C-alpha cells in the first residue's frame, strides 16, 4: 500500500494499492483503499485542500500529475 501525499502541503490524499513496479502514473479508483480528504473535481481536475491540482479524472482512473504528489510505502508484485 502506498500513501499518496500532496507535494506542496504534505497532506495525505489517499491510500492506494499499487500493483507491479514502475511509477505511479494512474490511480485506479477501484484500488483506492482509503481517502483521507474529500478531493474536489473542477473541470475534471482533482485538487488538494491547499488548491494545487493533483490529477485529472479520466473516468475509471485518475491520471496523476507527476510533480504534484509524493508517495511512501511498498508496491505489490503481480
């Protein structure tokens, strides 16, 4: 499980089950285990409580903005 945090204010965004190696480019909505904040979507962009955009809502997943978030934790192998 990875803990996704805002890069600007370090607020926890959600806990995500990452499968496989590689970068976090997408966060599938079905794999988000726990949402720590109520993220707002304005014109399909996901914003942190500090107002910085974190990702783009693409339907079944969020396309993450690479420099907008950090993460810690372990990734699960296939």
